[in-house]
């Protein structure tokens, strides 16, 4: 096993993306934290979640790693959640969600009322984000969540947020019972992938199990058992 493959992270993109948007984030994690980061690509419009999860399992099966972390941006966080529910037997590691609408997505709900946009949203979003869900994180991995508070994004044209949001997802929509730690940063939904502070906090959580903004004091929504 190559030394660079002993600790890896798998990045899972969101709707209408392909993983290439994570280039700066991946480079910063590689340079700042010594992680080898693999970007997983899937058809975010045409595939259902079950098919995406199967593809992700085939993808990670080809990666040799002592520890394997997962980073999900937006819809990608839902994919990671479903994947680990279906295939929990993975190398140990941690998970970070970036702007993931964990319980619902008001912007997607509103946009889906327009027939053309509804078709563009695709199957995975229709399955997971067009109705309120009572999700919780019951997996034996620490989960850190980063939410944005800079309201720049297409979602603001469909959902009239009366609370902090990243322009596409409201902060309240990113909260997930059972998560280990949750922070907000002044970034937009797409801008968080370009922000140095988001990369730093992501890497820091994957390394330590809490965000540096909390100075070593984990502030979980509910206590979680640490992953060895």
C-alpha cells in the first residue's frame, strides 16, 4: 500500500456538477492535511439514489486505504448518508457535509413546481429532497456539517429565506440530529468549495473529529462515540 493511500477522502458532488468543481478544495486538503482525495462522479439527474449508491460502492472498492473519509457537497451529502447506510463496512474515517440539505430543500421544493425545472432536478432530488424528512445520523462515524451564510445562489429566486442561508440551502436545513459538530461560515453554496477556511475546517474535522472554530470543544447535537 502506498504511503499516500493510507488515509484518503472521497468527495461526492451535488446536483448538476461533476466533481471538477472541487479541485481547489482537494488540493488544499492534500497540501494542508496530507490527504489523497478522490472525486466520485455520478449522473445527478438521470440516476436514482439506489443506483448512485451502487456506483459509489464500486468506486470505493478500487481504493486501498487504512482510513477512508467522505465529503459530500449539497446532494452529495445525502448520497454519502445513503451509501453508508447501505454499505457500512468501509475503512474507518469521518464525514463532512458541505451545504447539504439534510431534512428538506425549500428551494428545490419551490423550483419543482415549474415543469421544465422539475425535469432538470432529476430523480435523486425528487426522491430525497422534495418532502420533509426526519433524518438522523445513527452511523458509527463522526459527522461534521458546514453551512454557509452568504445568500448568493439560484435558490434564493425560488425560496424566500427568512433566516441565514447560502443562497440555496437554509442553515436550519443543514442541521441533522446525531451529527457531531456544526458550524456556519460566511460563504455561498458554491463559494464554499473555493473558500480556504472551508477547506481548513473540513481537513481539521477529518483529522480531529471537531472543527477548529470550537477550539477543541466539540458541540454535538447529541453525543457520538468516537471512531478509532
